[in-house]
C-alpha cells in the first residue's frame, strides 16, 4: 500500500474508483470472505405458453435470456420472503 487509506463507505469508494484509483488501494482484502452458492440443481417447470410470451417480451426489452430473468426474479422473491 502506498500510504493511502481504504475507502470508508460506498460513496467514497465510487468517487475514488471513478477518479482512477486502483481497486486494491481502496478495499481491505484481509477482511474479504468467499461464499460459494453450492451445487446447482436442475429444475423443470411447466408454464403456460401465454406466460412464456409475456416473459419473452420483458426479457427482450432488457436484453437477457429467459433463464437469467427467471433466476433473478426467483432470487429476489426468496429474499423478500426470508425478510418477513
């Protein structure tokens, strides 16, 4: 480290990163942890053709594939339910 301090919050991190500082100078990596999501399991789902068309309309607007949007939405909903 070249005598610079770590970023104290997200706003400072973003400001300093945007100013061109290297990321390793902004974050204390000694406190980092690695999480692994675990083994992947295939899930088969039967849905109506109309629902798939609606889903495809949405995903085409935002430019992601069908499985990605389903995974994102499912994850978001699980997090909401866990927070209750």
